[in-house]
């Protein structure tokens, strides 16, 4: 650890003015700049909320929950442990940009920190001391950062994104912790990057820098001087705006980095490279300023430009009011369509409002595919079931993900098997045909957080299945997040109408995927393939859906 402390370098990314301006993409892009130069990186994310993890949050409140392959057993003190595989959605961005699988311990929440200190106090770890934010909470935060930095392979640079907005009460202990850490390791081995919004006022034809000035002043009041200010704006900053920000934020002009709206987010590292941000950071941190090798990434970005075709994929669901609820799914669709020289347009359908078959037939008349979304609970379920029924009747390409797959089976049971009242027991515990029910090990579980079937699990494909053709291999590994599963005694009877089980778990007791042999493309999977999709390596299932959508569109328009 002492050697690590003598050589570690850190980049801390903070946000100002308002939330949702792209700290995660900025952090991932800076990591990519370092990867271009051959440096090993690790990214941490600090979330100031008091939840242990985001697993119990409504996606409309916080966006999607990203699921890791590995499960981390968090032990705040001896005798207490919590399994964590559910982390902040920004980690999906980190994985897609860097190609590096993250570990759940890289997501640090206030809940984890405070729980460790409070339970530690009860264990007697601080006998004789008054337990306080400083030093006990801040020491725990610093220890978590060091613990993550010390994991093999040891990174050259640790990037830490601090969630929320500077000035938030919840984030202050974290900002104080990184102030202390910067002093301890040496200011020449720490870079502070502040991401702010610079609004453009069309009425006067100029950028307004005052919000950025105030945000940086707040940061300075906490003892932190940004080394680089990344400015989010509608378009590229003018030189006068850059000069004003540099003057009032006490940084050189070349360290004011413009981050305008761009059509493809994967372009951002290249945009930063054009502004020499990679060289600025490596010089600041005392690293060798190596040449950036960007050819592969440039080719990846090019695949998103100038599409030759367009497909429309409908996404019926219950969290459609916030696009980030399905962030990884959206990106997986973009990856697959770009690889095929196609632009994907997503048609959101709020199934609580659009629930009748008649209106869904109208909504789905001009789409080329349906992705039935994951989720939980009763709200909007009948609309999702009816959307699956339309896909069966109209032969529209269909991919059901997790809850979407389960509700697709409910639709199949009702409309093709004639089992009136078929349902999942998550919604109707008295269903006459409970085609979806709690997994056996879940029936005695009382706690809701971190107790689902989570993380990476092996999946065994039937070699006769279409799914096997898509993957080209029998044994795969995918990420799961569910309590309920398909019940084989019902699903096996559906074979008479063409529904086949395409994949099991290695024990052969859990159905992991189904497909319909009488349909051009109708697949339901219990896992979340979107979490493994990358811009240069789209997931086979999403590629299959886009290809099927192109075929369906050609047939529909012929």
C-alpha cells in the first residue's frame, strides 16, 4: 500500500450548475484518452445517496440499475454482509468506453460509508472518540478509494467521479475527503476536472459564463481548485467565453475544454483529443506524454455515421418518461444498428396509458421490431402483455428482456394456448395458470435489497435452437437480475404451438431463454444482454433483432 501511495495518480471529476450534464461520459472519455496512450486505468463512482446500492430505486428516480458480472460481498464490520451486483448506470458508460469490466466495489455510496462507521462504533472501533464526519467518515471514504486503487492490476491512474452537484450537502464529506487525499499524495499527482453548463442565450447571441464562475467559486470555497473546466454547451464555445472562464476560474485558457452537443457520444474522446486534453492531463500528472493511438476508436465512431437504412424499434414499457431508465438497452440498439449501417429510431410506448390491443395495433403498425422492456410490479403490465400479443399476431420481430420475456410468455399463454387468466404471480398470486412464479430460493426471502438472482451466470444453449445460431456457441455467460422465472410445466406444454426452450442454466432447472419456431424472430431471455454490448462489439441478440427488423421492413414496404 505504501508503494501505491507513493506512485498513485488520481483524477477527480466534479459537476456544477446542475445534474445530468454528462460527468459520466466526460469521465469515461478522459479514461479513453489515457488508454489511447497505453496507460492502465480504473474508474470509481461516488454516489452521495444513503442507499447501500441503487437496486431498490425506481428507474424514473435514478435511471437504470447497471448489473455487474461479479458479485461483491460488502462487509461493513464483522458479522454483517451485503451482496452487491447492482450499481450506478454510469458504470455502463465506463464499460462501453473502456472495454473493462467493473467491480461492484468501485461504486461507493454514502450508505456504505455511514453504515461502516456507525456499525464500527457499535463494535467499539472508536472507543474513547466522539465519532464525527471529520475524521471518521472522511477517513472511511479515503480508505475505500485506496482499497479500490490497490486491486490488481494496479492502475496507473485512478479516476473518481463524484456524483451530484458541487454545493449539495450530501457530497461535502466526499469533497473534503478528496481535498485531504490530494494533500497527502501531492498536488502534482492529482488533477481536478470540473464539468459545468455554459448556457447559450439566443436573444443576445452569447454564452453566459456566470453559472460556471459561481460553481467554481463554490468549489474553491471547499478548498478545491479545478485544474481543467469542461464546458457543456449547445455548441462550441467562443474564444471570448473561454477567456472569461479561464480568467475567473484561475486556469490557463487551454484548460477550458469545450464539450458541445454531438450526435454520437463516442466521438467525445476524439473531440477532447483535438483540444489536446490528453497531453494536458499527462503533463499535469507527470506522466510520459506518449502518442495517442486512436485508429480503432476512429473506425468505431465512423460506423455510427452515414447510415444507409433506418429501422424503428418500439419499446413498450412503464418507465418511458426517462430515457435513462433503459440506457444500456438504448446503447445496445445503437451498437447493433451502427454495425449494420443502419440508424435505429426508438418509439417509446407508455403501457400504462396505451394498454388496449386496439390502440397498440395502431401504435405498432409502422414499427419494424418490438423490444419488450424489463421492470417490476403491476403498473403498465396489461399494455406490455397486449404489445407482445400484437407481435404474435402480426409476426413483428420481438425480443423480450427479463420481465419483458415473462410477460411475452403470459401473452402466449393467453392468446395462443387459450389459458384465460394466465399471469405472473408477481401481479396475480391467484392465477389459474401461473406461468411465471417466484424462484424457490426467493420464497423465503424477506429483504428486498441485493437478494435477487444477480450478476453473471452460465447459460447453456440448445444446439438446435435459433439462439445457438445467433451466438455460434453452446456455453455463454450473461448477467441476471430477477426473482421470478418461467415455470417449465407450463412452458413445456407450449411446444405444441411452436414455443421451444432455447437455454437453461447448467443445472437444467432454470429456463433462461425461449423462442418461437413459427415466427420469423420471437425470442425471450431471462438475462440482460444489453449489459455486455459495446460499440465495437454489439451483442448477438441485438444484432439479430436489427437484422430481423430490416427484413420485416422490406417485407412490409414491398
